[in-house]
C-alpha cells in the first residue's frame, strides 16, 4: 500500500523501494496475493519507463505464479492486470473478451473488486470510442466505487467521463467531470490517474489550468505527463514498428515459427 501511495504521487523511486520490501516479506511468508500486487505495480513502473521487455517478463512471471499457486479468482484478477497494461499500450485485442464486453458476473470476483474492474473496462470503452455508453454507465461505476469507498475507482471514472464528453464536444461537462476527479485526488496529490490518461484529457487540463483553484495540481500533472509520455510513446512506437513480434512471448514466437514451418 505504501508503494502504491508513492506511485500515485509520482514518487517512483520510493515506490520501487517499497515494492522490494513488500515482495521480499511476502515471498518469505508465501503470500501469493501480495506478491501479485507487487508484480502488478512493478509492471506499471516498467510501463511508465517505457521498458517493454520488463513489462512482458513481469506479465509472464505473474501468470506463472497464478498457474502454480493461484485460484480461479486469481486468474481473473491477473486478466484485469493484463487488461490494465494492454489498454495503456492500445492493444485492446489482447484484453480478454469478458473484460471488453463488461461480463463481470462471469468472473466470480467479489464486490470489492468491482472498482478495479470498472477502471479497466472503462478504459477499454474509451479506447473503442464508445463515449455515449461510457457516459451512460458512469453512474453505476461511481455507485460501485462509493460503496466502500474506493476513491481511485471514482477518480478514474471522472477522468474517463471527462474524456468522453470532450470527444463529444461537451466542453462544460468535460470540465465539470475533471474537476470532480481532481477534487477527490488533489488533497493527497494523487496525480498518476491523470498522467496515465493524459492523452485523452490534455486539452481539458489546459483549460482547467487557468482556474486558480486547480492551477497547481494541473501543472504537476502536465509536468509529469510530459516525462512519462515520452517513454510510453517510444514503447508503443516500437510496438507499432515491429508489429506482432514485439509483444509476443517467447512461447508464442516459438509456435509462430512452427506454423511458418508448416506444422499444425
């Protein structure tokens, strides 16, 4: 939790230090759920650094742990982690169908997981350009987030809604939605949800920066977004340039070669 706190504030060095502490203790105690949390956060850190090989290695490591030690619920949770990463790479086709089509009930995940599911599902709707659907079901996302409350679930939903409104040229609604997200996040300086989605909301952030109450927070977001975006652009650019080969696992590449050789 400490590592995630540092991550969301944009203090990546302290986040990484805390991850190593947590992972070392969890591995000693064979606490597989905590280990999965640590691996997922390591993936996100590798992602914002633009380190594609580390991202893919950590994905394989997570799935290997789930296969060896996890339950069915762990497997669905790992799907969500994959979905989060692949949506950041604009690789929607790599995200399991039960996520992209919103079939949450199939997973058997407990209600406390719904907030995280909605973070991933909402991003897939945004990438697919389903803006009206996203706005239409955003109230259900907020209701699920507020039950505990899961404030991160609410922050991401407000960001997605702002992006959807902006693309539909609803400027006032976009500003209102983004203000709602910042009003929750600003007290703890949780900038990363906005940085992760900067490409979708940058024009709205620029407008909002002119309002004194939001100036300092928006400037922090834009500064960090500039740094992170360069790394991510380089990584996604390599994906597009190298094509499918760049993000296949070793085993997938091996199978592709066997197919090329004429095997079934």
